[in-house]
C-alpha cells in the first residue's frame, strides 16, 4: 500500500477557493463547476484526510466556512497547489494542455455542445475539448472500440450494458410544417391526423425515428414516409422549402427553428420524450479534465 494519501489538485483547490470566496456558490462559480460538484470534491478530500474541513449546516454567519481543522489545513493546501504548479515547470516548459475527447450526435453538437465547449474553453483554457460527430447508432460502438475517446453525448434508445448513462435533459416532440399549413389550424392535433401526411423522417436506425415509429404503431397507424435524411437541420430546411411535414425533438430555447419560416405544434406526451445524456464505459475512471467538462456541461444544461 502506498504511504501517501491519494489527493487531487481539484479537491485541494476546492477547499482553497471555498476559503477565498466564503461560500459554496461563489467558489463553484469561480471554478466553473456546480455546487454539488464542489461538495463532491470536498467530501472526497475530507474522506482522505479523515477530518471535517468545512461547516455543512447553515446557522449564524461565520467569518470563514472552514472548521478549525480546515483552517489548520489551509496553508498546507495552498503550498500543495504551488508545489503542483512548480512540478509542471521542472523542465522549464509550458504545461501540456489536457485533452478531453468527446463523440456526439450532430444534433447535440450543433444545438448544445458548440456553445458549451466555447464557454468551457474560456473558463478552462488549459483543457482542450475535441468533438467528433457520429451517427446516434455509432456513438456507443465508438466508445467501446476506441479507448482514446473519453465520453459520448447522445440520445441512446437503449444503452448497452457495457456503458453507463448519465441523464442530462429530455425533449418533447413537435410537428413542424411549412408556413401556414392546414394542420396548424387544428385545435388538438393527434397522431391520427397525420396518417396520410407525406413525412420527412430521420434515417433508419436513428433513435429519433424509433421513438416516432413506436408511437404511431401504438395508435395502429403506419406513417407515410416520403423522404429520409440524417440531421434535424436538413429536415427543418426541407420543411421550410415546402417538401413535407416532419416530427422532431425541439429544445425549449427555440434554437432549432429560430429564423425559419415553419409552423410548430407541440405533440405533448403522444410520443415518448427523447432523453439525452452522457455515456461512459462502465468501470472506466474519467480523468480530472473529463470530470471538469462533465460537471460544466451538466451545470450549463441545468441553467438552461
């Protein structure tokens, strides 16, 4: 057994920032992680050291959130971080940027991850996130086949047993039509009203197509598929051009159809919501850089 406790710089930095900022919320914002992520790091540090480092209960205002043991440990924590920084400069070279390799669907890259990665790079310039686009059905296999990929962001229909799924958000389905289409005049739009409509559908094997077909089959309807394509952006463009009608999952922000001349009708719970989240290999321990990215994306999604 190693004579040295396993401490990470992220755990120690969490305590130092808590002492500097005075609250979990402020410290989490400075470190660009969630409050729960900060608590997890502090709990792990306390477990390693075997002492309570900060006050958990809310009560009277204190000059510092640290316990006497936390205050005693603080100067050693600061020295620990300074030593870790010095280790990176032993050979007089700049620290090699840490990398996180992510595979994701085109939908999630376009409408969620591009903005999230841009913000993350601003907050953590020493961590490089590399995005790779894959079809939904290929993301899981890419994780299993390529050890260099850290995680996937996808909407799996059913996750493989070798992978662990961490939920991020769910999306309801909506009918999108050309501008002023007759379907938009219906007060209560049902799947049965769409039986004879020429549809633009996602390609075979995609999670989105499976959800929609499943819902139609429950109603005893076989939809009329006129065209197929791979991405939501192409579907929206084709609908705008008057080539047909489609059913797509939409983010609450409206970013998917913003600026497009299409009509939108929410289908509510008629189709099972599509769940999107993070996929990692079971038993695989994420690097600190990958954990930071997961915490940042999770926090970004929760904030909308």
